[in-house]
């Protein structure tokens, strides 16, 4: 698994112009990735609760991604169930 956002840790991009430079951009990228996975690549993702986790600073991003996905779910942009208590 690569680090998120691209450009930190062990992750890289050949074209640096597409790198996220803010948490908001990184969250938007992650939200679009989950949307694409759920609709085009892993449609079974729609039938299972999705748990989002993060470690250290990733915990902050995980919460932000969860909030972004919850907003997309409420808007009808994606059909997912977020898991957790």
C-alpha cells in the first residue's frame, strides 16, 4: 500500500503538477478514488460496511475522508454504508 497523499512517504508521481498540496485536495482525491472503486471496479463494496482507518496523521485524514464520503452518500453521489460506532 502506498502512502497518501501521493508525494509523501514511499509514494511518488511522475508528474508533480497533480500532487495534492492541502488536506482538502487529498481528501477530495481519496473520495473520488472510493467513488470509482465502488462504481466501476469493486461494486461489491456497496453491499458491505466501509471502515476507514488511519494511523498518526492519517487518523486526521481518515476522519476528513469519512465526513466527505458521508456527504457524498447523503447527496446520492455514491451508494455506500460507512461502518463503525
